[in-house]
């Protein structure tokens, strides 16, 4: 989902202000554990997995 004025119109998880690319960066580039990212951003694991899958396809 994209919304003007939220994450510079970058994709975000629906119902949150969490950017999809932000999640992917934390998991892949900063090597955070998925459970830690989910806890820190108040996401469930399914949201996190979908976000990582989407961001890996678009990078």
C-alpha cells in the first residue's frame, strides 16, 4: 500500500506506518533476526515474511 506523505510514498504494510523496504533492510542488510524485527516494529511474522518477500523482488 502507498499513501502520500508516508515514507515518501514508498510501499508500506497496510494498517501500519512501517515501510516494506525498511523491514527488508533490517533483515538483510543489518542482519537482525526476524523475531526481533517483528517485535520491534509490532508486526506479526506473516507480515514480516510478506514484506521481506516483496522487498527482495523489488531490489
